[in-house]
C-alpha cells in the first residue's frame, strides 16, 4: 500500500466530487440561456460531463501508468488546479453578460450546433475531472481495485452533496458567478493540499510501483477481454436512461419541477451509487466470475425496478397525507428526499456496486484498464442520457421508456448471468424471453392520478375539502379525463376535460391554463389590454402559446396585422388546437406565425421590432421560468419594441415571498420607467410597461372596446360593459415606482425568485390578505388619464369602488373633485371612503369641512360631520 495519508487523500476526492456537481448545476443554468432550452442544456451538460470523464479516464490511465504514488498525487494536484482555473473563467464565457453570449446564441437557428460549441467549451474542465480518478487509483494503491471502491464511493458521495449545497445554500445566497468562484477557490485549495501531501510524503513514496501480478490462466476468464468494457457501457446506458426518466417520474409524483426538486432527485440518485460503491470494500468480488455475477444481479434489479412502473400511481395518494400538513419547507424537503432515496435505494446501490466490481473482471486491474472501464461506462451514459431525453421520452412516453430501459438491463443481465454461471446458462437464456415479454402485459399507471399534481396543491385532495372525495384517487378522477398526453423534451404536457367546454392543460401535473373563468380572465386580458393601450399596433409578439386564448383574443383587433408567437414546446400546438373553440382557432389564423424557440434565444437572434410584446410564462417556482422575469430579459424586450411600443407582463402574487412582488416590479423598472400595475382578484397580476408617456386614452379605449369582437370576447368573462376592464388598473407609473422602491433586482446571475417562491405554500387566505394590502397601498397618484376630466375620473372611481379597490377609487374621486370643486357628490364620495371604508376620521372631517365651506347649506355633509365628530368623542371617552 502507498505511504500517502489515505484518509486525507480520500477527503480531498470527496470535496472534489462535490465541486463537480455544483459546477454541473450552474453550468446547466447558463447553457439553458445560451441554447434556448433547459432540457437541451441539461442533456448537453450531462453528455459533455460523461464524454469529458470518458476522455479524461482514458488519457489519464495511460499517462499515469507506472508513476509512483507521490508523482501520481502531484499529477492529481495539477488536474485540480487546472480545473480551478477553467471554472473560475467560466462566468466570463457562459453568462449572458459575456461578449461570447450573442455570438454563440446567434450561431444557428437550431440548438444542435450551439450545443456542440458549448460542448467544446465545456470539454476541457470535464476532461480534467475525468482524469482525477485513475491518478488517485495509481497514487493510493499498487493493487488498483482495493483503492477503486473507496475512491468511487467518496467521490460520488461528494457529488451527492453538491446539488443540495448548490440549490439550498450557495446559489440562493451568492448567485451563480459567486458560487462558481467560491467552488473554484475550493478546487484550488484541494490542489494545494494534494501537492503539499505529495511533497511531504516519505522518500520511499518514490519507489517504483509494485510489479505486475502474474498472468491468470485463460480458463479463469473464458471470454474476450472487451466483455467487461461492454458491460460497463451497458451499465452506464441503463443508469443514465433511468436517471433521466425517473427525474420526470419524480417531478410528476413527488417533488414537482422546482430547482429544489431536481436537486433532491439528483442527490438521492448519487447517494445510492455512493453506498453501492462503499459496499465493494466490505464485500469485494472473489474472482472474475463473481464480478460478472454481481453485475448480472444489479442489472436484474434494474429490470425489476422497471417492472414497478404500473404501480407508481400509488405514490401521490399516499404522500398527499403528509403534504396536507403545514410542514416547514426544509422538513418537507427532507421528507421528499428520504422518500426518493428509499424508492431508489436498492436499484442505485446495486448499480453503484456493480460498476467498480467489474474491475475484478478485467484481465489486469491497473490505472490504465480502470480508466478504460470508466470511459466505457461514461460512453454508455452519454448514449443513455441523449437517447432518453431526445428520442425515447418524446416518442415513447415515460412508462414505455422505463420498460424499454428495464428490457436493456434484462438483456445485459442475461448475458452476464449466463457467462458467470455456465452450468445454468441454458436455463437463464430460456427464461429471459418470457421475462422480457412481461413488460408488454403490464397495465399503465392511472393517467388521472399521474397528472393530478397532488404535490402542487395537496389541499384540493383532502377528504374534507369542498371539492374533496372519499379518497385522493377519487378526487383526482373528479378533476376530469385526460384526453391528451405527451412526454416531451421539456415536460409532461396533458389536457384534462370535464366536458367539451371545460378543459385545462397541465404541465408536469400543474395546471397552466384552462377554460374556467379565473384563467380565462388572465388569458383574455393579456390579449386586449396592451392592444387597447398602444395608439396604432401593427405587429405583436406573444411569448408562450399556452391554450392559444391570448393569441386568439389579440386577433379580435383588426388593426394588428402580424402576431408572432414564441413557444418552446411543440406539444403546445396540439394543445392550442384542442382549445380551438375557445381561442378562435388562433393557430390557423393567417396573421399568426408560431416560432418554436425559447423566448430568450428568440429575442437574442430576432431582429424584428414590435409594437406590442406580451409575456405569459409559467409560475416562478417552476425551474427555469425566472429567466423570463430578469432585468436582462426586460432589456432584450425593450430593444425589440418600436418607439412608443408597450410590453405586458403576467406575474403572480400567490406562492410568493414578501419581497418577491416588489422585486418583480422593481426589476421591470430597470428597463421601463413607466409601469402600470393591474390586479386580478384570483392571484394574478399584470405589469403594463412603456419607455415613457404611458397613459390611458379614454377616447382610444372606448373606440377599441366598441369593436363587436372585442366586447363579445370580454363578455365571456363577465366584463360588461367592456369599460369595466379599466377597473383592474390599480397603480399608475409613480405608484408602482413607489411600491418597488429599494426592492432587490432579479438578474440572470442572481435569479432569486427561483429559490424563494418554491418555499411558499399555496394558502388562499394569504393570497386574499396580500390582495387587500395591494388595494390599500398608498397614498396614490391620480392615473395618467386622457382627458384629465372630472367625468373620466368619476367613472374610474365608481368602477374601482365597485371592485373594492379603495385607494384607487379615493384617489380618482379626489382628483375629480379638484377638477369639479363644486360637486357635492364627489365630496361626499371622498368622505364616505375615508370614514366608512378606510376609518380615517380626521381626513373625512377635513373633507367635509372643505365641502361645507364651498356649499354651506349642504345638510347631508353637515349631518355626516356631526356623526363623525360624535363618534370621535365617544371613542376618546371609551379610551379614557
């Protein structure tokens, strides 16, 4: 054994594994913005990591062969130091502030070529990562397999810690670039520590390596030398194919699609692999045949795991009983992590054991052969990752992908089992086809349960909930029938129907649009409000097709000649077609052009200028959505607007932290000085933005609202007369500026909404309380109305009072009274709100005295003044 301090070296390699996974998470985020698709970015980063590890394993294994332990450790320190340098400069290459960003983003209209460029840039650091394992195998032991198990286990354990550390601590606290620089500093510290350990090693550490073991008799390995490498590749394919598919499965059933959910799944997967590798030290294979037998058992376990596919619909109804409880975020995260870990444990542990165990099946176990073994494994992993993400899931769906991957595992288990147990070879081969056919006889999971999103709003599945049922499963069925389902590259897309007129489309189990009044208000308003505000709109861009309703509502305005839609998900075209009766068959309208592209990438490459841009993404607690809410995104939007152009942004005030909503308003103000805030009573809100001169032209609005198609569309959601649409306008430009004053800006480098919003549970009472606070925010400035007349202000005040928007109603009545100072009715309306609704006695007394000064004989005002003063005296007496 080596004279190097083994515990210290193992600790360094554990930390190194943690660093690698932190880099992977951050680089995936950056590449999502470069490539225009987070699913493509994830597959690219995973594939590049695997390819880099394969190249590094191979090259390092050859280079380090014959080196002494001390020289091997020195070489390892150089690898870690080089990785630290490359990681430290990565923010200068991949971030949206990098000068390379527009160059890479505009390289090709398709993600493939851009992905190849990013892969080329990522390969150097990943090659260095891959080179570390063979170098430490050589450094720690003259008998490589003894060092392989602990090294692989601890490095994987560090990797399991990395996603949790990055998602739960580092990225929320530091942002992306600072996280990378901190971890690169840790990599540099690892390099320095390794170099110092090597330098301090005793002289005999430079002794030549142990002589090679004598060659085995051919009879002990009656198979070609390439067989272990082929099995390693099969293991890599199965492991990564399962990881990609199971991530989709757990997102649907347990974790949801937040950044924390993805980190939990990845970490649990790696913890199981680390445990399996650690078991190798305690139960190493006795010989080559036992190594193949261990591999066969591991692949058989993978097949058995795939056979559980029909029963995954049991999970959400069981777990929803836990999700009902008001658990703290971190406790809920721990429970979700433990659930995923337990479900994966047998499969991942056996996989983690089998790969390093294959080293015992090699003709000679040296750093070079082990490097080739892991290279073969990572090549299989690349094929598994890319094949599952780009081919299997989109074409076969989740259930069939899992069963196919299980079939691949069974085939490899059959071959390995037949080779390791020659006496039972015929029996194993005879049974395998029947087991393989079993997958075609299994039922599929319950679609209604799998697409119910119980993790998202579990309260709706409580037995005592208003829409509850005897069981959560029955509650899921009552939501409606799944009439469309597609496992795409980005998510599980489905359409649920209660009736032909009542439908919703859902993404990973979470509703993202529907025909109910709540969602229709949002979808229809998104199409009309910006079109009504712009003086002469000709060309519009809609970000997000959804049900197609917003695009359809925009087609009701005959002046808009072109409507472009940027939609990342091809399946949304099918969804919009299903909703064609509700969106005026928007996707077939000759004025509508659909661009299948990510909005950020579309804006980075599109040179068109628009009069209107509308952004209607999904919720901020969905991983990746925050990129359509950052300062950089709004700057890009501004650059694509014609002079006088308007931008309309959907936001939500449910499931947000206290500082999130002011931050949303402050962030859009970085690009647009004039912003109006519109409030929807069901948790949605809208930001109408313009460079300058944002105002409500009442004549223009009345003209547009007089269009029969427009007024009929608004009548669908009860906005009658159509001018009532203005009652949703809550704050003018100066009010929104005051609300956002001092709030934190959300940027690509510090996308803090993505980390704050998933921590907040949906509680209807909290939404109602926040809505009340928004309606009572003040004092407000009068809205920029054209004309600034008492009649227009009174109309606004009446509509706002009717909707309970008290501060806005009071402000508009006060301005109207300034314009019509002799109006007794306006004075009384102001006093009524101040006293009866806002309980501001002093202000009401001042208003009534002013009214009486102007109209001394107005008895109603005098009576109200006496009533308020008496009430004040009574209150003061009661207080004494």
